[in-house]
C-alpha cells in the first residue's frame, strides 16, 4: 500500500514537467494594405564597426613585460602583441621580420 502514493506523486511530477515544457507563443499577424502593385523592398541596415587605430610602437617598463621561452620580452595590449627591440628599448607591433632581425633577439 506504500507504493500507491509514490506512483501518484511520480505521475503528478511527470505531468507537471511535461506541461511546463510545452510553452505556446502565438504568432503576431499584421494586416498590410497596399494600394500599389509594385513589390515592397525593405532595406537592410548595416552597422559599420568603427576603425580602431593600433599604435605601431609603444614604450613599456621592462618589469611589466613578459618573457618568452627564448628570452625575448613582449607585452600584450588589446589583443595585439608587441616585442621589445633591444637596440632602442621600444616595443614594436609584431610582424614576420622580427624572427630574423637581430634587434629583437636578446644579447
């Protein structure tokens, strides 16, 4: 006789859960009255992203810069990586020529 209340509670929970998952949202209908026979063309609005200028050279204190595995110093700002030039002490935005340039290799 103890199982009858458990069965009733389980069935009630199953009905409650299944009824909450079936949400119905009615579609909104709009009535349009057109007097012309030409088709209506809707223009899409395109939002332009503002151009963000990125500095090519920055000056950073070496104590806040991070060190790479090979000993070169770098600093990350806004998703851009700057590497230290050991000749003038400034940090330059990364480009491929830094791999072979001796100014970016620590002495």
